[in-house]
């Protein structure tokens, strides 16, 4: 067989077709496939993040529902401003039941405390330490179903009477309702 110009051109064309297809068809297709794979990976990562956020949102919704329930429980322990009088009577009764004298009471102006109000009451009572009436009184105040606190307290021993002491304390009662009389 004779190898001439015509055969050489044919051989070159036959070799050029696969080389040209590699550069013109397969390489662009491979680049497009790589881009598609990267896009798919990116979308999968985004989808995973969205799943995490959705799970976190459901957890937050449960936590919010629990907080709302707890707030309702605390609000149930807050009397209205009309119920403050009954709590004052209850505290006075607790003092007398604990062996203390009936407390002298001086009401101060209610103060805003967040979304609620705080009614400070200056109270003074006397009693014997040995009878542990004061300790029983504090335990009873602590067990009240309403939200109260004692932010300040002073104990003074009465030098004239053996074992007697005077208690000056501030009892704060928390209540709802903005209509303060």
C-alpha cells in the first residue's frame, strides 16, 4: 500500500476528529457536569442548614409555650390591686398566730416592677425570741400563695422586757392591674 498525500490527510482528519471532540464536546460537558455537582452539593448543604433551622424553630416554639405557661402560673399568684388588702390581713393574722403582736402598718406608694406593680408596706411588730414566733412568722409568710418579698428588716432587742424584741420590716406585695387607687 502506498502512503501518499491523500492518505496522510485522511489520517490527520481521522486523528483530528477525536482530539477536536475532546476539546469541543467532552471538556465543556465535563465542566458543566462539575458545575452541576458543585451546585447540587451547595443546595444539599443549604437544605441541611434549613432542616437544622426548622428543628431549632420547633424547639423554640416548645420553649416559648413553656415560658408562656410559666408566666401564666406566676400571674396566677399575683393578686389584683383589690386583693392586696386580703394579703395584708393574712400577714397580720400570721403574725398574731405566730405569737407576735398585731403589726403596725404604713403603706407606701406602689412602684412599677416590670409589667406589674410592687406595693411596699412598712410593718412593725413585737414578740419573744424564745417562743420562736418570729421564725414561724417568716416561714408562714414564705408559704403564702402570692408573690411577696421582704427586702429589708431590722431586729431590735427591747432592754426593758426580757426576751422581747421589735421587728421593723418592709413587706413588698406584687400585684397586677394598672388602676392604682
